[in-house]
């Protein structure tokens, strides 16, 4: 192989940018709509542990004032 390609943006920054674009483009900048869509699509695969983890993240965000 002659060329090696490396990312210019860290993975976490790229993820945030992609989610923001998705949120702006398809969900009218509404976090509630994107979460509802994720729950609808993932409902058959989400475990009680997954939902508990999400609930903890929401509670943490509330406490941090996000």
C-alpha cells in the first residue's frame, strides 16, 4: 500500500457533529423527536439495562443543568 490515511478529526468530535447534523436535518432540532425515533426503532432490542442507563444519563444531564 502506498498511502496511509488518518482521521483529521477525533472520533468523539465527528460523532457529535454527525448527531447535530442529523438532529438539525431530520428532527427540527428537537432532542425529544430524535429520542422518540430511537426508542421506536430500537424498541425490540432495548433491554431494561439499556433503558436504565439512558434514564441515568437523563438524570445526570438534569442535575448538570443541560
